[in-house]
């Protein structure tokens, strides 16, 4: 899987991400539109770390990969809600930029983890040890 220090750092980073999302939600206007979108970003943004935390208890690489995939889905959804907050002018783009950048960085990290894990799963299933490539 991954080095323990890297896993701890990512666990802390995803928790910090969740806390940033929570602070964003608390700072949103009280309009219905802002609160509806805010609750969506709150749910998805705080789920990333919770799903990643569950990878510690994964009983197999396939289970680990499933939880990494869940984190990726939540990150992608968070990116979408942040775009809506920005493009609807509920929150100014400059204020959201740091959180959007962190979302993109986490997406890249989780995508890399998923690809590497898929590669080791595929290699383990093939008798020749060659990686399977999806079309």
C-alpha cells in the first residue's frame, strides 16, 4: 500500500480540507440558494477524509481501491459545488481559489493512488505479471 508517514500526512491533509469546507459553509450567506449549495459542498467535502480514513481498515487492495474511489468521487463533486458557488457569485472567485486549488491537488493525489493500486491489482491477477490496460 503506502508508507505510513504518507498515509498520516494525507489523513491530516484531508481533515484540514474538511475543516476548511466547514468554515466556508459557516461563512456563506443565509440565502436559500447559498445554503442549499453550501450543504452539498459541506457533505461532499467532509466525506473525503472520512472515506480516506476507512482505507486504514481495508482488508484487501480491492477494498482499499474502492474507498480511494469514493474519495475521488467526493472530491470531484466538491469541485463541482465550488464552481457553482463561484460562477453564481455567491462567493467571489478569489476567495474560493485556495480551496479550489487544494481540491485539484487532492484529486491529483487520489488519482495517482488509484492508478498505482489498480496497476498492482492487475499485475497480481495476470500470470505473466504484465499490467492490464483498460481501453
